[in-house]
């Protein structure tokens, strides 16, 4: 086992101290609104939600750091995954996926 002294590693700045909290709040709200729009579309249609993984991982991590970024990403991945699983396994969910996200009617009568 090889041990390196801490002087070899150096100090890595996380950059979180440089961003004022007002800017963090504004950017967080802006990014959250944009990501929620695309998440709603991906969750309620046949599109896969894996496409949004990098965005849900990178933006919170860049703004708030790795701990908050990881928790936001895991929350997204688990909740939307369960939501998509519900849509795949239940008749109501399959019917809703077939009709699309923006169709308000869920009746089975055809035209």
C-alpha cells in the first residue's frame, strides 16, 4: 500500500464559495423550471427519461456541490423511474402513455 503526503495532492477548490447565494437561488429556480418542463414531457410520454440524467446531475452539482447534486440526481432518478414503472405496469398508465401527456381525456372510446 502506498501513502502519499497531503502536499502532493494539493488543495482543490470546490468553487462553491465564489458564487453568491442570491445567484445560486436564481440559477437554481431557472434550471429547475426548465428541467421540470422536460421532465414532465419525458415522464408522461413514451420518451425515455435517461436522456435527462446528465442535466439533473450536472446542473445541481455545478451550482451547489457534489453532495446536493448527488441527492437531487438520485431523487430524480428514483421518483421518475417509479412513475414510469407505474405507467408501464398498470392499465391506466399504459392508456395514458398511449394517449400522450397533453391529452386530457382518458376514456377508451375511439373516434
